[in-house]
C-alpha cells in the first residue's frame, strides 16, 4: 500500500530567502522561521541591522539586497544557493507605502512603490524559480495586503493598493508557472499590522485592533510547511469586518 504524504513538511534543512528582515513584519518572520528550524538567507539593505536580530549563526546568512538595485536580486539568490546548496522558499516581504491618492502624492512616490512592491518581487521570483523547482516542494509567499484585494475607500493610498493588486496577480502567475514542479505560491493579504509602516496614516485600524507581526509570521511559517496537496493561493487576514473580506 502506498504510504500517505506527510501532514506537514519539515523545516530542518530547508532554506528560505526572506527580504526586508531588519524590522517590522520581516524581523518577526525571521525570528519565527529560525525558531521553527528553517535556514535563512536574508536579503537586506542594512546587514548590520540584520546581524542584531539574534538569529542562529549556523543557520543564517545575510546578503545585500536593495529593491531599487535590479542586479542585487539575482546576486542575493545566487549567493544564497552557493552558500547553502539549495533554495526551498522565497518570502517577498520588503515593501513601502507612500500616500498617493487622486489629490495627493507624486509620480516619484508611485514609481518607488512599483519598484519595491512589484518589480523587485518579480525579479526575485525569476531568479529563484529554477532553484525552487529543483526541490519539488518550493514555496513562494508574497506579502500583499487587504489593499491588494479591494479598494476600501478612496482616502487610502490608491498607488499602494494598485501595487498590491499587481502582487496578487504576480502570485497567481508564479503558482501557475511553478505548479508542475511542486512550487506553490501564496498571496498573503493581511489587514493593518502593528509596525512602523502605519505611523501617521489616516483611517487605519487603531493600535489594539491591529494584527501583531508575530501572528502574521506564524501564518507564513504554516504556509511554508503545508504539503503540495494543501495549496493556499490567497489568504486574506482582516482586522475588521468588511462586506467580502
Ligand atoms: N504594516 C501593515 O499594516 C501591513 C499590512 C499589510 C501588508 N503589509 C506589507 O508587509 C510588508 C512588511 O511591512 P512592514 O509593516 O513590516 O513595514 P516596515 O516596518 O516599514 O518594514 C519594511 C521593510 O521593507 C524593507 N525595504 C523597504 N524598502 C526597501 C528596498 N528598497 N530594498 C530592500 N528592502 C526594503 C525595509 O528595510 P529597511 O529597514 O532597510 O528600510 C523593511 O525591512 C510590506 O510588503 C507591506 O506592504 C504591511
């Protein structure tokens, strides 16, 4: 009789490339994944800040990555594979929010959000896919947003919401492309998370009602450990009651 597939896949020996781990949600994800036993290849602008996270040295490598420097994406992935011999997962976490509405914000703000929130994840997926395919259980988690699923009202950053919608589209494309080789991609769409990103923004869920970064990190860990037979293409995690989400 054929043996049943494992309920979850292990963390030990699996290598995760994570962007923007120096603070906020990225730091919480790094700590959660390290505690669960994953090996981490962090892509960050400030290597010294990443070194201060207190992650296990034998299972962590730190690489220079700036979403605004196109070459740094492929360099980071190549270095990670050289160092660890494999790549099992990519978590596109680095992101920025600038206020761009029909009344406020500049073209430069809009361009910056496309560069960091969409173009950089696209490049990283391109660089990582061949390695993820090789493992048979590759995973991609793109940190999108509830703003990637709907426009709550026109006072939110419309520019940010546009980029997060695009990131959801990119997640679907990555899932399609990787599926035959066991790569599974998820667009994780959280509501307000209690990080520095929200400082000074109007209309956001107030502090006590926000998601804790540690809660979202727990979800990322689960997504990386689900078997190929349990695919979550999109996961919306809201902090407030909305009509659809
Ligand atoms: N906070 C929320 O309410 C919320 C809700 C839904 C989704 N999200 C998404 O969650 C992700 C993490 O957000 P957060 O709340 O943790 O924000 P955060 O505290 O502002 O952290 C953003 C992270 O992105 C990195 N980053 C920014 N620009 C970069 C660049 N050019 N190259 C490389 N890294 C760059 C930052 O690195 P440095 O330290 O070098 O600046 C930092 O590590 C983002 O994609 C965000 O859109 C956030």
